[in-house]
C-alpha cells in the first residue's frame, strides 16, 4: 500500500499523465480513473482499498468529495490547481522540519516554495520533525514567526498543513534545543 500511496501522490500532485488521468482546475479526478491507473501499475485494486488508503493515510494526503466519486491530493501540487482555500490568520508560530544540510541556504534565503505552489508548514514541532525526516540525515526544526508576517497570505489545507508563498530568513529561528552539528 505504501507504493500505491506514493504512486497516487505522483499522479494526483505532479504528473497525472503517468496514470493516464486528468485533473480538473481544482485538482479533482474520478475515483474510478485512479483505481484504473493503480490497477495498471500494481494489479488488483478496488474501491474499498482506495477508501481504506484515504482513510488511514497518516498525513491525510488525499480527500474524497462529498459524493465519494472524485478524489484529489489535499496539497503539495506542482501542477497548476486551485484548491479554493480561503486565507486564514495563522497562529503566532508555525514550524518547518528540514535536513541539516539545507540549513545554510534556508537561513540565507528563507523558505521558498520551489516547484510546489506553497511553502509547507506544520502547526507543531513534532509534526514538523516527522515531515523533515523524509530528507534523511539529521532533522532540524525551524520556528516560523508567522504572527509577524503581516501582508503574507496563509492557508490551511484540508489535512491541516499550513501554506504560504515564502518565509524570509528574518522570520526563522532554530527551535529551542536544536543544535546543528558542526563539521
């Protein structure tokens, strides 16, 4: 199921053509099209398995519409979609987990969205640490002074990830207790 989830992330966030599917302007596609794409790649797969994957995904990456007939990724797209998220006031602090090797450029340039639509931030340090682990090596947690970012739009995705366009280095500090290794 982990490989299937990764494949779904690929086709629902970045390369729908790999699965032979099309995303609408809001990122939705037909559940049956995704089931067919998964079957083509991995063999037997059904609606119950897809619904279980959506329900049990630890990061709640996927959402079904109210009818249950369409599915999309909750955030993290590199293809153009409009998730129709309303701007929302962020808490005073948000968090970002990253690998220590990225720290020098982040402290110089801030957090940039890269190929994605937004910078992804977490509501708490532990979630940020879990997210940062995906990069391997030593994970560092950065505290973002989001409450001081007047004029910046913030959004919260369906799975609770906070999104914004950029975080300048002046709004970042190491989470207390984080000590990057000196080499």
